[in-house]
C-alpha cells in the first residue's frame, strides 16, 4: 500500500510540476523557493478546477483559516469562530464532485479500451516454421501503441505473406488512441490489396500526413512482410526504434532501414530493407516505452539493459522469450507508474 501511495504521489507531483516555472525557481534565493513552489502548485491545482469549484475551494480554505482565529470584541467579549466542520463538508463536497467526474471518465475510457482491443489481435496467427507472442501495457486506459500480425489476403498454406507491424503514435491517451485506430484501418485496407512495402508505406504516409496536424501528430512504425517458404523478411522502419534480430549464435542485428515517421512529409521516400531468418533466430519489435521505463529513482531502463536482456534470452518459445524481457523491465521499474505505453512483439523461427 505504501508503494502504491508513493507511486501516486510521485505521479501527482510530476503532473502539477509541469506547470511550475523551474527556471524562475532556480533564480530565487533558497529560502524563498519552497514558498514559491507551493504557490505555483496551488495555482496549478486551481486552474485545473472549474470556476465554480475554484470558489468552493477558496471558501473552504477561508473558513478553515478563520477557524484558527479569535476576535477580541468590546467589554471583554471574545468571538471564537468554529468553522472546521463547514470547511470539511465543503472539501468533502468538492472531492465528491471531482470523484464523480473521474469515475464517469474512467468508465468511458474503459469502454474505449475495450473497443481498442478489438483492433489488435488477441491471439497470434499460425505461422509455419515460426511463432509469435505480443504484450502491451497502456500508460492510461487507452494507448497509442499498435501491433499486429496477420495475413492480408491468403494464408500461409496458399503462399500468403505474413504482415508484422508495430507502431507508436506521438502523444498519449485518447488523441493517440484515435489516430492509432485510423492507422489500423488504413493499414488493413492498403494491405488487403497485397501491395509490396515499397508501395504500401508511401501510401500510408500520405494518408497519415493528411491527418497529422502539419506533422504534429506523426506515427513511428515498423512494417514487415515475411515469406515462410524462403525465410525472407522485407521491412521498412519509419522512424521507429529499430527491431533487434537475435541470431541463433547470439549476435544482434538492428533493422534500421526506412525513412521518416509517417505523417511528417507527404512525399517522403522510404528504403526497403531485407533480412533472411533462420531456425533459432528471434526478432524483437518494441516501442520506446520499453527502454524509457524508469524506476523510483527516475533512472531509465535504457537501451544498454534492453540489449543485454536480449543477449541473455534463454532458449524456448516466443512466449517464454516475451515473459523474460517483460520480467526484466518489471523488476527494474517496480511499482513506479510509467509515463508511456510499453509494447513488445516477438517473432521466433523454429
């Protein structure tokens, strides 16, 4: 319980601390800094309330302050104001109003989360000579991360190519989730035409650019097509964290060929990369939430620890490899609430 409390307190401090002018704090004498920070935090709290609730809070605080005062009147008469109960009731009313808003919003977000789960696979497809595992942990109820593994037209038995995708929409929560949904819809539409990546990715980029608010809502992504008959994987990395290919002999390769994130430049060119997968090779797709996960001290998990965990992957199934990587991240961060979505997808050749 204490760990959960400290995690919530740290998250709240970060939330309100974004509105504090820390440069101005550094310019003040040390003895004035606590008072200035307290004032800035109080003002940040006030600005996040509706006007009516600001008045309610000020009235409650005023009554609380008056309760500590005694007024000396004429003829030795002393007025001792006792407004603590009124102040407590007003604060309880304010808390109940804020809680009602939060519960309503939480319920709506849970519905949105349920809808969002329909857009990503619940079970990986069957792949001859391979297996897939994936996991995602949204920072909020809804996420801006997207992963997918599917056969766009025909299955593997008919010679179809497996499509592997991981993407991360810039931003958090509902806006990112909405753009993730449009990304999924446009990808499924274009991929259904069985277009090669050299055609598919530029089309996705033009669509994303039309709805990116002049590049402010871009999407990083890795899109790959795998042919199980030849073991050839073609891919395009659109500004995303480079997937790591761990060979059966333990060597690591990064899939970094591609171009800009989707939605920044409508006419951007993309380079198509290739890799040949062999039995025992493991391909790890991930979002930046994996390496930017942080612990209670604010220290990031980091790329070095992530690559070390990949190097130390035990032999086994794709699901066991996924559990091993996620356990490494979990043990590092503990109960610390994260600031970004964490998503990982693993493709293992058998």
